[in-house]
C-alpha cells in the first residue's frame, strides 16, 4: 500500500467512527452504531475538533450539538484533560468556546475560552486556515472569515448554526454517563459511579487516573458516596481500601428492569485511547511526508499502533490482535489495514 493510501485509510475510518459516535448522541445523521462501550463526551470532543479539521461538516455539526446539548459537558474535567494537550488543542476548543459564548450560554463557556487563550501573539496576527483537505493541503484563506475564530488565530468561513441537533437520548447503555449526570450532576460523582458500574471495584488512585479527575477529588467523592451505604469498601492487596458496589442492585435501578435483561456496557479509557489515536495520526502524517524504508515505516506504525491496541485490550473487547514483531515489515501494513477496518470500520 502506498504511504498516501495508508494515511487515507486511517483518516476515512476514524472520521466515519466519529460520525457514528456523535450521531448516536444526537448529531444530525443516521445512528446505527452497535458499539458496546460507554461514550465519553469530553475526550471525544477534543479529538473530534482535531480530526474535524479534515471534515468541516463534522466540525460544524459538533458545534451545533454543543449549542443544544452543551449543558452535559463537564467543564472542570475538560480543563483537566486539556492540561495534558498541546497548545493547538487548547486553541481549537478556545475558539469554539468563544463562539458558544455568543449563542446564549456565556456563563458556561467564558472561563474555558479564557483558560484556552493562546499566549502566542503571532497566532492572532498571522491566522492559519482552520480546515484541511483530506490530503493535508490547507483550505484557501477566505476574505470574509468568521470574526470569532479569527481572533483565536483561525481563518474559516462564517459559521452559521442550524440547531438541527437532537437532544441526547439517555435510554441506552452507551449514554450511561449522561444518565448518571442527570441523576447526580456533572462532576466526580457521576464519573466514579460510571467506573464502578463497569468494574468489580477499584482503588481511588486507579479510578482517578481512568476518569481524569485528581486523586484527592476522587478519594473525597468516594468517601462521601460510601456514607450512603450503597457504595461499599473492602480491603484488597496490602491493606488498600477498594471501593465497589452491587451491580445487580444498581443496574436494576438504572434500567428499571431485571438484571438478566441488561446488556451492560464496556468501559474504555477514552482519555488514553484518543490520545493514542492522536499520536498515531501524527505518525501517519510524518510517514506520508517522508521517504522511508519499509522497515522504518512499519516500525513507526508498530510503536504507535501498540498504544492504541493496548487501550482496547484493557477493555476486554473481542478485537483482532495487534500485528506483532513477528510480522515482516512488508506485510505489516496489510495487518495494520485489517486491524483499523475491523476496529473502527462500520459495525
């Protein structure tokens, strides 16, 4: 497979994957996803804005979703994830937050916009094109740009919202996070419960890492929840306190049905996975721009794909194995192609 085709394969599958995820959350389009996992809006939003630069319609539909459903976004958690991201990611969400301030929810988005504002003065005097063609070439600079995005260093046509997005359906297992946020509010309570409902238990430090909230904040929340008697504790491994709950009691309550009828969702560490996918995309862009031997190309792909595969493997999902070191360099790309299509292709 040619280097360009290799990159295009990944981009096409990832964009289709993101369309499916957002359509299931209310973005205009057909939602036929059968994905078995819980959606996680904060890391998905950041990754979508990054990849949406290659799909302007997806980018704008997600902004439309935020206008209708932005109340579901946990701003404190979003800022926490952003602290580990590159400046370009903060600039993107900062521009979107500034746009949303003018759409009737100034209070929610103002602090995020200020938090994300770039300290690089050159960004504002020399704005870059927001969107790219699929081949990586920048869209032409428009002479009538959107003024809000321009003040954040991005040149793009005027963004016109349609408010065509549906409200998030919180009746499926995929949207467990939204159901818990409706019951317990935004914040660490809903996140801790989402983790415990998909695991046999956990220590505060491992839960904190998985949900993207500080250890202190997670531990305080777990202590408070345990006072209710519905979140339990036990000693596990070198006398560490582990928190757990009765899956049967909680799932029957949340689903208003019998535990035998419930198809419980799978937990995936989307913060880590989307970060790995972002690094894989960066590696593919590098490969497509440079002439490399089959060995060097397969080596870069293997290193990047192993990060993606390890995150999926933790979930226990039935996915094809990651192409290993036993695969010859000239055969690795075919193995990579099969893995990407099987994991991210249409379900």
